[in-house]
């Protein structure tokens, strides 16, 4: 995926300073760094973002042999295309994904390819709510959803929940990343309410997040993108 095709939130994350050494989920970025990874909703409408398990229709103009009627996005967020192989599409809108595929085809195989992409089945439109919430589980996402709204789907935090330590886990380019937010400050209007995307995992309480995610030490490369990569996804 080229620089010009990255989603805005991904581009913002890539601008953050790098980390080095070992870290745990409790070192997940907070404050401005967290909002660079999981931003507030944009002021204007946003296209649906492709998720793992979604089924796509991909049409390459005048190239039926390269077109796919039922292309499923795999768990790593990739769709496999003739000639060009696996293409990362998770987190992209349909038009952005079409541009990425056209770019790959145009590099070696076709002159000015025209690609259209349609999401036939949005299987990935769900989030996981866990930790110190009243009703943990999988919840469908219908339209845009903020962090506070997501927690409300699980009937809110428990009475003793650590609402200042809410971990959001998101898969970016096939790798899970984590960021931490203060739900109490969000509810008071003291901090923006970040947007939750299909496929995200929201865990209330740092201790519960460490237990669920493993809490093991992880190695963060010196040129990391500024947020915490979770062990087992490299």
C-alpha cells in the first residue's frame, strides 16, 4: 500500500516518534498519541472501512480473468488477486482499495487499469467489548460508533471499573496495535470521543486488558510507528 493510499488515521500514526526496547500493553500510547491511532469521528461522513472476513466484488475493466465475484478478505486483512497476489485492503474504503489494486496492476501488467470494488458482505462489522463491562461480548456495528457509545452497548462499565484505563486494540496492516483512553474524561467533555471501527476490541480496565492480551513483554523495533504492537502478531 503506497503512502498516498493510507487512511488518514494511519498516516497520523506513522508521523509519531518511534519507540525502542521492550514494552507491555500498559505502555500503550495515551493522550495525543492515542488519538493519532484511534481518532475522533471526522466532521463529515466516512465510507465503510473494509474488515477481515468481508466479501468483495472486484471488477477490472475489460479484464474478466482478473475480476473476482466473491473475494474474501483474510484474517490478516488481505485479498488475493490474480497476478499481483495478496493486497492489503483492511481499513480502506472501497474506492481506496480499488486504487491500491489498480496501482499494483499498473506497475507491471496493465496500462491505466480501471478497477471498481464493492463490499458484497460486510461480515466484519462487529466489535468486541471485554473487561470491566456489564455484558461483555461481540456487538454488531451499524454506522459510525464512538468509544463511549461502544461501552454503552455492553450496558456500561461495572461499578468498580477503571474507566481511566480503556484499551482499544485495532489491526493495522495485519498487526494488532493498542491505545489507551480515559473514558471518564471523555464523558465529562474533557477529551475527544474516538471512533471505534469494525473489528476493534475494547477492553475496560488495564489489569483486565493485560490478562486478556497476555501482558507479556514485547519487542518494539527502533523505527516503530509510535504505538504498541502486541506480541504474537509479527
